[in-house]
């Protein structure tokens, strides 16, 4: 159950913005799914090629990118537990999460 102790009552004009926000997030989800489908078709057509053309003109590059990432599992195996724990910082952020009436 949610604690309402520090809740702020939104005025009607802001409640409308919340409705707009929820509608836009839903549209973004739908559009993302459509974009993913379009990309999958294009990637399938490209195969191993890194360049796509339309009417002989280049329209898309699909290159490989190398990245260097921290391997936490390997660090945990190599470092003592105390040193490993010292590598972590605690950060705090706020999460903007609309609540559906179904969630209550």
C-alpha cells in the first residue's frame, strides 16, 4: 500500500498533463516496436554487408563498433572482497513512475 503522507494533489491542468504523458509513452512504445520491426527487415536484407543503397545512393551504414567495458565478475574474482567493495559508489536518483489504478 502506498503511503500518502507527503503526497501532492495535482491541480486539474497538471492531471491533464499526466494523461498526456501516459498517452505519449504508450505511443512511443508502439512506435518503438514498429521501428524494431522495420530495422529487423533491413538488417536481414543487409546480411554481412555494412552498406545499403537505394537507387544506387548510400542510405545506411551498419558498422561494427568495439567497446571496452568493465567486467565486474572478473574483478570480483581477482580482487579481495574489501578492495572490490571499495570500487562501488552509492548514487541516488529519482524514478518518475506513473501509477495505474490496477497497481493499487
